[in-house]
């Protein structure tokens, strides 16, 4: 993994030797943070307490340490209080700055095993849960936050190698629970652009397909959510390089998330995020309006 001392979080990649996960829309990343936090609470508090001791010994406040890594003061505070996991790449950089001889990185090696979510995926899930705005382009399937239970089950059943039934049901339950952020009292502002090809595929069969279309049509009317379909037959297409997600954090930092068959990247480099923002803006102009999207969903439902 490439390491750059400043700023932290330019990209997050899977570490050498770690498994990554397929299965559509980040594979195992359908899970939530709650069970993970419950299981690892004591260990996370221990690591956070170590960071606080090392920080104070080196003469830094939470604010001045955060400024060195271009992260928020709240993020440092959350790590020290055990409410947010310390990521390996930040731990390595903190060890270097604070002169701790690798103590933080070594402590992370003995964290309890985490079910379902690989360590490198935790950061995205944390950021998605806290985001004040989400923009999501998808070309292969319905975005995870908009999937029905049966559609999600069909997605996970298509994974190679296959999941066992118990594991599959855990993943389905976790993914459907994850969409609860769209129903919060103050939900994030969300925008979805879906290529029509993803909606022409009868994944899971005719009944699953029809239910998923009805679900999309219902969600298309949610306040604060804009759903647009990019129709087939366009002579230009800004999203041919693949799906991606844009997030805005409560501190108004802009991030991007992309994945490949065997890994993923969480991108904080402003220049890289800007490119994907430009692509998303172009995709929205190429897609149908929200009103025309609802009309198309009604037509597809009539054909289902």
C-alpha cells in the first residue's frame, strides 16, 4: 500500500493478503456498524486511549493533530473515545509523527476479528452512515440502498464462490437494514442515476423484478431523494468507466468511492473527487429528469 504522510485518506486500498468481496455493490459491505462496534468496543477504547496518551506526550491537542492529517477534530475525538475505529494507514502515519515505534499499528493487529466486513471497508460504511449527501451512479444493478430484500438475496446468490445459507441471510438482513438512513427524521440528500440496462435485467426472476420496480417507484417519491434513469440509446455516456459513489461528510469534506472486482478505493484527494463530481454532473444531464424517470418506471411496471 502506498503511504503518504499528508494528507491522510487520499485512497484506501485492501492490504496485501486481505480478502476482498464481490457479490454486487461492494459484496459484504451490506452490513452495518452496530454489531461491529458492539463486538470491538473494548478494544477500540483501548486503542483510542493509547492514541490520547501518545498525542498528549507529543504535545498535540486533538485539533492540532487533526490539522496535521487534514481530518476533523471530531474524527480524532471519536477515535480516542472508541466510537470510531482507527484505520491501519492512519495508525502508521500517527506512529511516525508521534514517535511511537509502531505501537498503534501493532495494537491494531490484535483487534478482535470482525464479522462480515473487511477492515478496509469500514471507513466507507462509517462515512455512508454519517453522510449529509450521497450521489450514486450505478450501471450493473440497483444501488444497495434501494434494493428490496428479495433482490438483495438474488444479488448475493449470484456470488462466486457461493455463500452458505446462514451467511447469505446475514448479508441480506444487513443490507436491507442499511437503507434505513433514507428514512431518518433528517435523511441525507440523495441522488441516484441508474443506467436503464440494470433495470432491464430480471435478476431473481419476474416476481423479484416486479417488486423491485415497485420499490423504486415508491422511493422515487421520497422527500430529499432524486432518482434518474439513464436511458439506453444515448449517443454519449459519461459513466462507461463504471459505478461510483460521492459522499459529503458532516464536516463538508467530499469523498468518492469506487470498486473493482477484487478491491476498492475511498478517495479524498480533492482533484480526484472533482473529476468524479464532473462525471456525475454530466450523467445527470444525460439521464431522464426525475419526472420522466417516474413515467418510465410506470411503463416498465406495466410490462412486468
